[in-house]
């Protein structure tokens, strides 16, 4: 009987994967063979000697002490692509909402409450301040061409954007090959110089931390719009604030807001909603459970 400790509640389609009598799961398990975890941090959690594997029901593994696990022979894996659609949809919404200044415009429209019959007139007069460009025909740089980046590239292409793709780990040819929607396999410099919108979809590593910083932002087109639905630490908050003040960056959408950015004009702070859809949570739970069962039963790991 395999014992699996669920650190966060996992969705029904994950739980239905476990065969009765063969697997026992729950948050009370004492000597687990494996953990399933969503977003909770395991950095301060004592890893039991019985532990063989940790399944991360999601993409990023920065909530897991991966180096320590490697030293102790604990397999860590994630669920690549399982929540990519949720993130892609939010990114496409963010591209349009930020470009058209919709959130500021809605907040302003609400201030007209109480103006009675004058509301239509006030709307026509005041709306001009919010007018923003369409995204079709504009250049989008996609940094990171994994499951999410490729979906974003294809969806943006379908909306008429000219897409430039770059990946720190894939060759230009491979990046080109994995998405028919990517018009241009590009270097980072080309993306910085040419793109009107830049979105980042890479894991947080020592190499990627602070990718959006004063130096990279200075190399970008003036008025660029930045999107970070991956990890907050991929940008340097103080540099984003400066760039918004100077107009070098027109807006910054971030799905992991920090205190410093919450009330900064031009920042759209989303409370980590990218993969928070019932469908994505279900897909992640199902993939994590399937992979874990395969690993415990056969020793084979398909995701690493
Ligand atoms: C991910 O890493 O999969 C997303 O950020 C969502 C999450 O943390 O669960």
C-alpha cells in the first residue's frame, strides 16, 4: 500500500486516480511515500525519511527545496502544460485590457455614479483619456517557449499579432519548430528593440531572476507593455516603478504582485489567478496523480 500525503487539497480528478487498497492518501499520513503539493512552500517543512517523491501539481517548483531533495534521492516533478490554457487565457485578456486601459476606464466610469441624466454626456467627454491601441498588427515578444509560451504565441498570432519568440534553453530552430504561430525566432535583443508588448514565461532560476531590470528595460522600445504571469521575482520592482514613471514602460501586468507595486499607476496587480481555474486545477491534479502512481509502481518518471 502506497501512502501519499496531500499537502494541499487536490481536485477530484486527481483523487479518482488512486485505486482503493493500493493507495492511501490524505493530509494526515505519517510516513508518506510521496507528497502532492500545489502552491504551499515546502522549504521549511521537514521531509520524512520515508519520502521517495514530491509531485508538484503546477508548473513552478520554486516552492520545493529541489537541491535538498536531489541530495536525499527524492524525485521532484511538476505537471508541465496542465495549466497552460488557464494562463494563456488570462494573458490574452491582460494584453487587451492593458492596451485599451479598460481597468482604469471602468474604475473612472464608476465614479460617475449619481450624475443621473448627465452620465452619457460625461462618458462621451471623459472616455478620450482611456483610448488605447488594438493589439492586432503589433509586435509581441514571448520570452520562454514552453507549454505556456507556445500557447500564448499561437493565440496572439491568431489575434493578428506579429510574434517574436525566444527561449533561454531551446535553440532558435527548436523554438521555431514547436510553434507554427511564431513568426520570428528572435534573440532577446531583437525582442527588446522591436516589440510593443513583451511577455515572460520562464521558470524562476538564478539565471532568470530579475530579467526585467533597469538595463533590459532601457534596451526596450519606449512605451513597451510588460506582462509577467510567471513569477514576481522575474522583474526588479524598483526598476519597474522607475520605468513606469519615466514612460519607458507604459504598463506592467503581474500575476504575483508585491507590496511595492500594488498602488503604482500603470501596474495591473493580479492576485495569482493565472492557473486558478477549475479546469487547470483538475488537469494538474490528474497529471500529478497519474505520474506519481506510475513512478511508485514502476520507478519510471516521465516528467522531471
Ligand atoms: C504554477 O506554477 O503552476 C502556477 O503559478 C500556478 C500555481 O502556482 O499553482
